[in-house]
C-alpha cells in the first residue's frame, strides 16, 4: 500500500513541478495558462521550461532571429502567439504544424521580408498581424484556400500593390489593414472577394485616384479609412451600395470638390471627416456645401472644413458661405 502512495506522490510532484516550471526571462501565469517573455538578452526561443498547457505566449523586445515548428512543439495547446518587436527574419514553412489550436498570430515589429509557402496554412488562424515588417510582396501560397482568417493586418510594410491573390483565399475576412504602405492604386477587382469585409484601412498611402467599382462588392463596410493619401478626385458612384457605412475618413487629401451624389442620404450614425483638403469654394463645390448644410451633425470637425481658394474666401468655414458668395442658384433641396 505504501508503494502506491509513494508512486502517487512522485507523480503528483512531477506534475506540480512541470506546471510550475518557467524559462529564464519569462513570467508564467499558471491560472490563465499564459507566459510572457520580455528582454533583449533572449536570443533563442525559450522552448525548455515552457509549461505544456500554455495557451497564450508573448515574446517581446528580444534578439530572437528565427522560429521553427520544433520550438512551438513545446506548447501544443497554444491559442495565441504574440511575437512583438523581436529581430525575427525567418519563419519555417511548417511553423504552425504543431499548434492545431492557434487562432491568433501577431508578428508586429520584426524584420520579415520574405516568407515561405504555407507558412500560415497549418493552423486555424482568425487573426494574422504582420504589421511593421519589411514585406514588399505578399504571396498567395502563404495561406490555404478558404482560410478562416477574419483579421489581417499588413500595415507599415512596403507594399506597392494590393495582394489580390491572397485576398481571394480569405472569404471570411472582416478587417483588412493596408495602411502606411506604398500603394498607388486599388485595382477595379482587387477587393471583390471580400464580401464580408467591415473595416478597410487604406490611410497613409500614395493613392491619387480610385476606380469607380473599387468597393462595389464590399457592401458590409462600416469603416473606411482613406485619410492622408493624395486623392484629387472621387468617382460619384464610389460609395454607392455602402448603406452600412458608419465612418468615412477623407481628411488630409488633395480634394477640391466632390461630385454630385457622392455621399448620398445618410442616417444620424454616419460620420465623415473632410478637413485638411484644399477646397475650392466656387460654384463646383455647391454639392458639398448643400450636403454639409443638410447634414452638419454627420461631419466631424465641421468648423475646420474651410476654403483654400479663392483668395477672397480663404480660411472661411464652408458652412458659413452664402449662395451669393459661391455664385450658385438657390435651390430648395439637395441632389442625393
């Protein structure tokens, strides 16, 4: 009988020690199965000592340059992997093969430029963040067909083109962030496969124009961020069909006028920003002026929507202008 007690005690001791083990430079939180590793001295993935039941792992501000399937095999129950601000340059193509429950992968702030095929194919990812890396080209074979990804962040990279081929594999995508890249255009059909898309971030690029059908298939959009580009003109049907749009950011572009009907009829929940554009307050701005007069509560920072020219109206608030000053004929209603 005593032999069984000894065996049970040894087993219990082993399990306790295993659960309490924690790698150097890491902090383990057993109750929530989370491990956080933080420190420049860390140069290798801390596989040894990681609790097997870890579901959330964060490694940040280290000098780790690569990570492989072997490293992640130490945590087969992993659901979230956050690798912020390391020196990662290489990822193995089988990286996620041993973590079948992983749904969140965040690789923000590394030095990734080229990634191998299937690198993100072996786990049921829902959130994939590649923000602030050195990526110039996105390959379609990073992910499997009909991927489960709903959140994709490729912001702060070096992309010159929308990764259309990859996006075709993401029918469930709800959030796409392509901000702070080098995009100069959005192809007519680049976003057509994203019928569930709700948030699209295109700010801080080099867009000077947009195709009239750019968003024709994205009818579930609620947030569209186009600020800080070089947009000079917008097609009048650009936002047609976007009935769920709640926030539209057009500030800090090169817009002088808006075409008649662009903004359409909007309910009280819709908000738009128009500041920081060189508005030319002549008869061609009549549509925007009437829309602003009809929906002032829908415009954020309305007082800052001002004229850049002509000189006689420079810095005047758009809403303060009269029909006479604009040289337009008095109308009873606005054209939607």
